[in-house]
């Protein structure tokens, strides 16, 4: 039987929590399993926030989008069901190069630090109930799916869903409904952006076919 877990808010700032976690990374590589061991059961939303950090800056790290995107999806589903997550061994034990990952995480923390100054408990009806947080977790799942789209070379295709997930996770952790609503806004913006990309690709294909014919 899977153990249930309560996802509580934190009195520490997100920047402090993230910095403590990143400072504990040692060695030439790290796995998602090791990160999960470091955050513990109460840190699942924190892990979602960590998984977003590399996508806040224009740096491509091989394998990170797949591993972190899948982790965000499965963790957010677990949060929705109020259960500890199940993750496949292939995702848990895939080694990530810390030489590239840690600097990206630290730069991401710098960006989060700017957000931290504005975070405070408010609009608690958005994050203050189990039902609201299940809806928020489903929104994070959608963001994780968008993050995994194979569009890494297209500007903002990873950044927009990452910001949406980060704001939703921060809102849930710190009980800030306004920040969580900002996450929904970025999620809608991501869908619009992806739809525009799809339309542009379709139009380009149609134009190419008309030229060929």
C-alpha cells in the first residue's frame, strides 16, 4: 500500500530551501533518486521547483528535459492523489552532469530570489484547500507535458512552461494564491504560443506544397 503524505507550506523562503539543496550536490553526476532523497517526502513540490530551474535560462543540458519533465508529471500526479510518487528506475537513476547542471540551478535560484521578495500568503482560497491544490497539481502536470515537447531549440518553448510550473509550485508551497494564478496565466500563454508555432509550421508546409505543385 502506498503511503499518503501531507503537503504542507513552508516558513522558509524558497530561495533558502533551493540553495540548501543545491549546495549539497557533490560529485561529477547526480540522479533524480539522489535529489528526491535530499528533499524528503515533504519536498515534492520543492523538487518540482528545482526541476524548473535549468529552463529559466537559455542553456541546453542533454537529457534534463526528459528526466525533469517526466519527474514533474509523475510528482504532480502524486500530489494530486496525496500519495508518494512512483517513478520508473530509468528516470530515477539516469545520471545528470553536475558540471553543467549545478551552474544552471544556481543561476535559476538567482531568478527565483527576485520572485521571493513578492511572495506572501494571500488569496488562500486558491491554495488553501485540498481540492484547490489537486486542481493546481493537475495544472503542474499539464505544464510538465508541455515542457517535454521536443521544441528545445525554439526560443521560450521550455522557459514558458517552466515559469508556469515554478509559479504554481511556489504558490502552493507558500500559500500565495496570486503567484499560483500567475502560473495559470503562463500556462495559458504557453498553450497560445505552441498553437501559434503549430499554425506557423502548418502554414509554411502548405506554402511549400503549393510551390512544389
